[in-house]
């Protein structure tokens, strides 16, 4: 994927920066660039609690950085995420207040 998000609006920039303010959010986003990832499997791979990843997934989704879907699991369904963008640019030259 080579989709770019260019941010020029202060409120959009602040929303995205708040969603990316942790190492866990950045790791999740990086790993989900090319494919949907099941949050429970991702949690076991990066050795973090799945509830924590669900928390960060909500923040990333609210900021418009990921899309999610539910996939069949062993018991019920599981949430899977995929990044919408592979690059995020903050354009200070064209910043809109």
C-alpha cells in the first residue's frame, strides 16, 4: 500500500498526534499497513494485553487511521484492523488554523 495522509488542519493534526502518542499505537499501525490483523493474535506477538490493543485501536479508528472488521474466531468473533495509510505527512507550509 502506498496511500498518503497529508495533514494541513490544526485540529486534524492534533487528533492524529493524540492517537499516535504511544509506542503501542505506532507498532500496531506499522504491523497493519498491508493486511488485516486480528488484535488477539497481534497482542500475543508483541506481548501486550489484548484489552490494551483494543483501547489503542479505538483511538486509531477515531482518528481515521485504521479500518476494522470482525472476523470469525474460535469462540465468537475477533476484531481485525488495517491501516488506511502507509505515510502521514504534516504540511506546515500550508497549515490551516
